[in-house]
């Protein structure tokens, strides 16, 4: 008689057993947080970033919180749903923290805060609040033959709703247009703020335009200076390509040869690659030019 074939050992079984341990889960969270951050930094907006971004935003932060406070008394299926729900809360609180601090809310600070929170939570759980604190040794029979996990309809509904909310939220985050941090200001040649004032005819008015590229990449900046509704003064236009975070100060000089009251305007246009430029903003102030040698 032929003997029954022996079951071949599963190559993934040791890995699965390791991931079921506390240290295995701690190591997995830390490695995933670091690798996901690097992928999001190197391949932003790509398919790979989307694959690692969903669990990094909507599972890992909450999972670390569950291990800190709810691990011992929570069923496996509830841990999964709770991890997703808590992840959304963690992301919201991290976003509020970044907005209310000088760090600011941007893609770099978001990635760094998620990685820092995940690793810090793992460290806190490992050294201060162990997930299995107070738990005794499991019976031998339970360790050998654990009961199969059953997911009831309520938990399945919660899981489905959490997945839908997570997908929608991630789509909103990816497609959101974050506020621009571009800086645009005008001062005199000494860096002082300009207000409405009077100048003598046949003198010179010198102004300095201060600009900083606060967009998410290189942009072409064009600044135009002109006296509104007047052909007696020249108009100026200067253009320059600024890298992200780069500053530019442009000086403009106007010879005051005509008396009267005038409005000096400055328009800033920003262009991204081959797209048409758009007017980012306008600065203006009023000034008077008088002949002080003549009696009033």
C-alpha cells in the first residue's frame, strides 16, 4: 500500500507565526512606516504611493493605538475596524497639530508626523504599556487549536463602511488643492511699508517688490508695475523662474515728472510650465506729486 503523502511545509508559516507575536507586529509597523514614508517621498502621486498610502493613513496609526489601549479585551475583527476608525481620528489630530504650530501642514510634514507617531506609539507600547499587560499564559489547548474567527453581519457592515470612508477620504486628500504660501509684498528701498504719501515733482520714487515661491514646484513669476490710468509714467515688467521656496526682490524706479494724484499698481502673474499664467494678486497705493515751490 502506498503511504499517504506528507503535507509539505508552508514557506510562509514561520513569517505568519512571527507576525502573530508582539515583537513581530512592532517590527512590522516600524518597517512599514519607514518604507511607506520613503515610497511617498520618492514616488509621490504614483500607483505605488497609493498602495502604501491607504494602510499608512487609514490603518497603521489606529492599529498602534489599539495595541496601546484595546488589545487585550478586543476581538480580532473588532481590532481591524477599530484600527481604521482610530486612524482617521489620529490623522485629524495630527493635521490640527501641524496647522497650529510653526511646522505647518504640507505633504512633507504629514509624512513625517505619521511615521513619527507610529514609531513613537510602538516604542510606548513596547516599553511602557505592553499590549498583553496583565494577561496570563494561554491554555495549551487554545494555543494549539485556536477557534476560527467569525465575522458577524454588524462587524462586516462596519468594516465595509470604514473601507468606503477611507477610500473617499484618501481621494479627497490626494485631489485637495492646498492653500498657496506664495509671498508678495512691496516696500520702499529701505524696506519700510509704503502708505499714501506726497512727493515733490522732479524727484524719484523707488519701490522694491518682494516675492517668494510658495507653490509646490518651480514656477515662472512675472511682476508688472504701472501707474493706473496714466500715460505719463512708464510701465515695467520683469520675469524670473523661481524654484520652490526661492525668494526674489525686484526694484522699480519711477521719475515723478507730472503733478497730480496717482495710483501705483503691481500685478503678480504665476505660470506653471506650459500652462497659461494667472494673476496671483495685486498690490497698490495712492501717492501725490506736487510742486512745493509754488504757493498753494
